[in-house]
C-alpha cells in the first residue's frame, strides 16, 4: 500500500506508544529538537520529523519498528548526521531514530583483530577505547568530526586512513546484526552460524543487503569491525605538483610502490585559506596541487627506508619531465597531518553555513579529466573549485571530492550549486566513475544510468525486506 494512503493513528497515540517503549525521557516531539534533526549543511531540503526517539536496546528498536510497520510511520536512522549529503534527513517526516545511546563496545578480540560495536559507537569513542585498552591495534577512521558513527561510516562505504591498503571501510566489516523493518533480528557473517564475529567467509554473504542502502533496508544494531596493527612510527612527506596532467602518473608510481599509509592531493584552493573566495585566479608561483604522503613503520629505519623509496620515485618522475618538487612544512602543520582523524583547513564554512561535497570513484587514468571538468563546471556556474583526491586499494581506484562551501541562506546559490552537483555527477558517470554517498537528488541520476535489471533486483529486495516502505523514505526511491 503506498505510504500516502495509510491511515495514520493520532499523533498523541504514537507519542504514548513510543514513550511506553523507550521511556518519556527518550522521545521528543518538541519543535526545537525536531528542527535540529530536520537539516544538515548540504543543499538537501529540510524535513522535520514528527518524533525524535533515542532507543537504548535492540529490543526497543524491534518494538519501534514493529509499531512503525504496523502504523505505516517512516523511520530514519542516524548517529552524527554528518554525511554532508543529507542522508539522515527524514524526507517524509515520521520517526528519527537517534542511535547514540547504543554505545557499547561489545567485544574486543585481540587475536582475531576485530571489535564488535553497537550502532551508536562513535569514531572518537572507539579510537579512545583502543588507545586505552589495545594500543597496538587501530581501525580505519574517516577524517570526519569524532562524533560520527563507526557503523554509519562503514554503511556508506566511507574511507579512512587504511583505505589505501584495504579498501572502503565497508570492506572491513566481518558481520552485522540487523533489525528488519518487520521486526525480525538477522545476523550476517560467521555470527549467523554461532558466536564468532570472525569473518564473512562462510554462508552466502548477505551483508551487502544493508551496505550502501542509507538505512532503507533495516537498522543495523551491531557490527564486527576489523582492526589492524597500529604502526609504532609515522611520518609525512610533502610535494608540490604543477601540472594536472601529471596526476595519473604520480598516483600510479607512488601507490604501486606500496610504501605509503595514505596519500592526499589538494587543489591549490585547499591550502590557501579564505582568500580563495570569491574566484581569484591561482597566483602563478603557486602549484596547482599539493600532495601529502603519510608513511608508517615498525621502526624509524623502516620509515627512513620508505622515505628513500618515495624520494627516488619523485626523482624518477622529475627526470621524466613531471613537475614535482618536495617541500617542508612547519612542525605543527606536519603534526596536524599525522593526526587521525586529521583536520582539513578547507572544511571551514563560509557565512551561511552550507557545505556539500560530491564524491566520485574514478578510474585512475581519467583522474586528470575529472579534475579539469570539475574546474570548468564549478567556474561555469560562478563557484570556486576545491578538489581533494585520495587513491584507494593500492590505486585500483581514486576518490575525487568536489567540495563546495556555500551560503545556505541564499536560495539562488543553493539552486545553482544543485545544478553544479548534478552536472558533475553526469560528467563523472560518463567518464566511467561512480558516485559515493550521493544525496537523494543525485541518487536519481545514478538510477537513470543504472542497469534496469539491477534496479529491478534492488526493488525486489526493498519490497521483500521493507514491504510497507517505512525505512528511510527519500533514499533510493525505486518505486
Ligand atoms: C569535516 C568532514 C570530513 C569528513 N571526512 C570524511 C572522510 O575522511 N571519510 C569519510 O568516509 N567520510 C567523511 N565525512 C563524511 C561523514 O561525516 C562520514 O562518512 C560519517 O562517518 C558519517 O557518519 P554519521 O554518523 O554522521 O552518519 P549519519 O549521517 O548519521 O548516517 C549515515 C547514513 O547511514 C544511515 N544509518 C545510520 N545508522 C544506521 C544504522 N544503524 N542502520 C542503518 N542505517 C543507518 C543513515 O540513515 C544515513 O543514511 C566527512 C564529513 C565531514 C563533516
């Protein structure tokens, strides 16, 4: 039955039912809280939820979903709400499930190197926990504010400091526990067979039924997250690159050497502070791109050896005519680069507080083309460009982020930026790229370009797991 035709129970009746499930302190329908959960810094339109609910257990989530499913109430899960593409905005109102109270670290398995965490555990919390309890292991952390969720980041195929070695953070999940919209509790991975959260390598793997869906197929309540040996030492080298055309060659040689922990490239606008607005041209002596290379090792000798390897690659590139040059950064700047999560000076907001970035996974040889199209499209609509590049999985793919701070108070600017994001999405898809965590507007472009049989399968899965269409309406609107 379409959601619009469902007969809704009274608001007061729903409120009382929710209060019975989680207790009065953990439900709100007050305007100020509903406002807080209605928007984020992206261009996505705000939508106010009817209720904000903070469940404290799997049982409570189950009861909430049973109620929502029975009454046809939309449910949108969230932890940090920080994707910068509006993925946790409750597009059709209903219930926002804020999962932050579910913050237990259920198991730390040192020998098999994983942690089982509840759905509200934040990146900052797991990082601190490991530093205090198991300092020789770490996990792949997004360079996002520490209040974002470990599980949401993995669910949206996020990337962290270990993604150059091991892929997206969704590749580092051993298994999930999920409450389905119809109330059943499902486990994927080895925990579907017994107690162990060791691996996905057992039954046909259904973990993917919940990855990349932005909450539209169920609520993940626990996940086993892979941990990795933490290096004893880390250091960084810095390079200036003067020619965009050189990027694919630089990436190819440096990533395939397999000596780097992480590699970041920024357009000049990412290092030049606020004076880049509104639209100054690049000064001639400023390199188009700067590159930070992070190295790690068990010993200082290992680091020195890796530095020599990188420097020798750079010399080689220079001999081949690639305009690349090492430069030094002040100790504090270097320290900032080595922090995990690190901060990026360009993620400051302009007046008006808007920020959105379009992420695209691009085949490495096409990265210069994607970069240049980004410049043209941004400038064509009157925006300054700001590009950020990160190779993943030893350089199999490169993630390019087109970042736009903007004035959210100006509807004209918002409209223009939406057009920029749409145009860039089409360009990236035409180049053979795929979009990362697209907003609901951009999901339509993905679906227009997707294979129809694949979309039909998505629809079948969605209808079978979420027959009343209550979960995360607005995300992957297949029918
Ligand atoms: C300054 C800055 C830097 C950033 N840098 C990075 C970076 O380096 N790498 C990176 O990957 N990202 C980065 N991000 C993007 C984003 O912050 C992260 O990906 C973050 O992990 C999202 O987590 P969240 O808790 O904010 O997710 P939310 O917005 O709360 O949730 C994300 C999505 O998952 C769904 N969801 C949440 N919990 C569940 C659940 N339990 N079950 C089912 N669905 C659920 C939500 O409905 C939503 O669709 C950055 C963001 C900012 C603001």
